[in-house]
């Protein structure tokens, strides 16, 4: 526990705020260097890979003798900003919890992976274990995208905090822009103008009805249904002019089986119905960034193995479940690597107070180590 506390304290003390979220933030270079040094000292083969200038991944590899399965452990180096936190990078321990930015999301999980990798060097494994500490998970997921292009594995465990629950499914997302097109005219000449903001009101009503329909008809056993919400909206230029355009950005959360193409199809259908009912309704539709949902195949070989490992360490069977947020597991899953999540207890991801339960970090390290021993033999 002393080693665990020291490792986690050292990681939290390094500001690794994602500069894509907070311009001018330091990013992952310093924490990557510290982690690479530790992994080398632990006896692992280490590769530091710059994905963007000054923003690397760190990959630590434990080579097996050959003939066994390969397992990836994955966690992210970057954090969000620290608004509202008095001393975000001065970790404190109280009542078995460590407080500070990144303790929960997700330097606790990184610490558990590091300890498991070090302990695994004492095992006589047939297969390889690849620990990927990645950049940019909090924004674009570029770090794990790079990993997915470079490495092949039989399974992956993502050490995101899951409250010691086994997560085998999560949602994805698609950003969508809808623009309604009006005709600019002076406010005194309604016969000449078309109000794009009024037209957007019809879109908002239709979207609200569609969201209610989605959530009233769940189709996934663990995730329920997809959802959507309006993120922001703007339009118009001055009080006395009919607005010529109005732009809405929305987010559509997706479940397995839903894709950017299916989202575009449902949006086209909805908007086409509005246009058919109103000859003055004109619009454009654009898809933005997206990330896929994830679902561990029910026959994935890693599932019974990690369940056995968790049973041995926890003393009970964790029930596989789903979560609503997106993670890097989806990127590896899309690349053909069966993936799941298992991580520590805590609270405060992206919040002004963040903490992780230290004993749960130790528990995760033990579960990862036992999974490595069983899976990579």
C-alpha cells in the first residue's frame, strides 16, 4: 500500500491537463516521462510514442515465452481542467481516500496497471502483456486510436473507474448540426421574411418527441436506449430583422447497432417530414464527430477469466453491466479486440472534488494480475 500511495501521489502531482480542453495546458509529456522511467525500472520493455508534438503514449510490454494469448491493459494519462479545486495537484490522503485531480479519472487505474505489470514480471507467462498509457482520451481518443493501429491482442481491460464492477457495454455518440434557412427582411415586412428561428422551433419539438420515444422504448438489455439533447443554438443578427438562419448543435447518444449512418437516416426522415408539412421549411443537416458504442462479445474468452479472477480477489461474482458514458474500450473493440472495463471506487470525475479509494486500487491491481496469470499462461 505504501508503494501504491507513492506512485499515485507522484502521478497526481503532475499536471497532465489535456491542452485540447484547456489551451496552454501542459499535456501528457511530463507524466509520460515519469511513467516510462518507472516501467523501465520495473523491468519492462518501454516505447514512448509521440502522437502529437509533446503529447506521447507510453507502452510497456512484458514479453512471454510464446504460444500464449496477448492481453492489453489500457488507461489514459490526460485529465480535464481543475476549475474550482484549491490544490488539484497536491494530493492528500484522508480516511483511506486520496484527493486530487485525476485520482479517480483515472490515475488510480493507471497505478493499478503499473503494479500489476511489475508483479507480472515474476510470472512465467507464455503470452505477452501490453500496458498502454495513452494521451487525449478526454477529448478525441487519439492515443488509443494510435494503439489500435499498432498492436493486436486477444483481449483488453480498460482501467477506467467502475466501482469494482465489470462493465461490458457502453454508449457511443454522434454530434449533429441542423441549420434552418429563412429569408432576411425588415421586421415591418412579414410578407417578405421567413423566420429561421421559428422554423427551428419545429425541429426542437420534433427532437423532443423523438427523444421521449427512444427512452420509452429501450432495446438493449444493459444500456436501455439511446438519447439526444440540444447542446447549443444560435441565430439572428438584430431585433428588427427576420433571421436568415439558425444553427443547432445536438448530441445523439447511441447504443450497439446504432451508427452515424443510422443517426443521419433518422434525422433526415424527421426533417423531411417537417419540410413536407411546410413548404417554407428549408434546412441543411451535417454530421460532426462521433465515437462508437461498445459491447463485449458474450463468448469473449476474457469474460470467464476476469470473472474467475475477480471472484478470487473479491470473494463474490461481479455482475456484468453497462454504463452510459463513452471510453477508449470502443476504439479497441472496433479494431477487433474484445474489450471490457474494470476499475476502482471513488467519485468526482470532472468535478471540483475528486477522490479514489486506495484499497480499491490495490484490489484492481490484484484482479489484473490474476487475470494476466490465467489468460496469458
